[in-house]
C-alpha cells in the first residue's frame, strides 16, 4: 500500500524514488546558479583561489565552499589542486567553456533587453593607452561621432595592465593594449610592433623638432640613434614591475648579460618625463607619450638599436562578453584609427597583416581559430 522502503508516496497511484544513486552527491532541490558559474570561471582564469577571491571581493573560504558545492552537485572533480594553485580537470575545462557561453548569453540578453526598453544608444567602453590617445584622439572621437551614431562611446585611458584587469572585470568592453600575453578568457589580435625611444633632457638652446609636412619625412625618421648598451650606461627611471616597457628593457639586458641602473620606479608617465626634464635620469618610453615634448624641445629622443626595443599592440576583448550590436562597425573604426596611428609613428611602426583587412574580420578569425583549437 505504501510502496517499498526507500520510496515516498505522493498520491494514490504513483510514487517518486528518493533514493540516492551511485555517484549522486547533490542535495535534493539543488541547482547551479550564475554566481557559481562566475566564481568558477574566475578561479580557472586566475589559476589561484586566493587571487580569484581578491578579484571577486569575496572571502576565500566562501569561494571554496561554492566550488565544492558545484563539484558535489555534479559529482565530479572540477579543479586539480597543486603547489602553484589550481587548474581545470578535463571535465572542469568543459564546464569552463560552457559557463563562458552561458554568461555570454546572459550578458547579451541583458544588453538587448535594456536597449529595447530604453531605446537608447548602445553604451560601449573602450580602453586605450595614453600614447595611443595622444596621437589619434581627435580622429577617434570625430569618426566615432560620424560613423557610430547608435553608440555612446566612453573612453578609459589607462596603462595596459590596468586595462586588461578592467576587461576581465567587465568594466571595459574592448581595449587596445600592449604586451598582452595569452590568458584564459581573453581574445587578442596583434596589430603592430612599435619601437621604443630613449629620452634625455634637451640641451640648452634646443628648439625642438618640426612637425612633418607634405614632402618631408615623418618626424620619428629624423631622430638620431643610440646603441642599447649605451642606453644602459645612463641611470634610468622606469615604470612599475608589471609594465611592458620595463620588461622589454630588462629582458634585453638579461640576454646581453648587462646591468640596468634603475634610479627610480615610477608609474606615472608625466612624473617620468618631469624627472628626465630636470636631468636627473633618462628613460625609455613610447613615442606617443613624448611627441608634444619633442615638438616643444623640452625633451630629446633617440631611436634604440643593437638591439631595438619593440612592444606589440593588441586588440583585446573578453571571450565571455556578448557581442555588441555595433561591434563590427566599432572594430572596423578602430582599425582605421590604428592605421592613422601607424602613420604618426612612421618608421617606428611595423604593422601586422590584421591591419590589411577590416578588424571585425580579423577578430572573427581569431575567435574561430580559438574555438577550433579548444574543440
């Protein structure tokens, strides 16, 4: 009448089996939620529970409990714990990829519903570096106004490491950043290599370089040069530990077994330039950060040779971020602005093939290649 042991009667004619099956460790009524998926994705991308907890602004024990509940519910081990941190198991990698798809779909739905409800222009946050903005700000802002009437563009001007962190936190939609190493969750397209310059205080009476005009070579091509070994004979003021310019200097010095005399670590480009102007040290910087100073004659720059120092500019977006309604048009606009940037750099720029096609096409190719590699 009441059914066999291990069954619960729910009506006169049928029963529901409430017994646990082998491998079923999930509590009854439990369901995966978006917060757990976000937490899991961040842990995989950070590769470390402590770092992920800091990025998520949650206590590490609370984060660990959420991951354990997820593993218990699915009945599988999702993370491999080791001395360096954590890495996804084979099943964990599958969940990571599916979670990225789910979160991207949720983000896209939110964007579309919000836009439909408000009937407003689509808000897009573009991350750029100071040097890039110094050279193409007017072109970028004017062309965005003319060619992207459906977009409300906001510009976040920061150093590349900060921009990458903002991308991962979904505070920035797309970024143009330097020295972007391969990392989970980010799609990147290399656009160009850019030579770095050695700067010192100007000599007394210096008048500065004249801007390029029709029929004249671009200003960077008129700069004198200096060997890298001679650069290291000067005391240098360099950016912080995470900065790509600093890493270029230190890496080149290590390859040549040379010592770098770092007088001061400074994150602010304006402070670096002020220290150099006072004659207290020299520096290695991008052209875009000092072009106006070279025109005024307040700084002197030389191209670095044997070896030259180069950094790579990337177009970067989060692979978890849903496609924006005007993304193709925005990326193609950025491609055209980056071509203007190349022209301003002159001989200092060494563009990649991505700039020979619409950037939307280059990004689509990058996404397809990553999908194929992951599959």
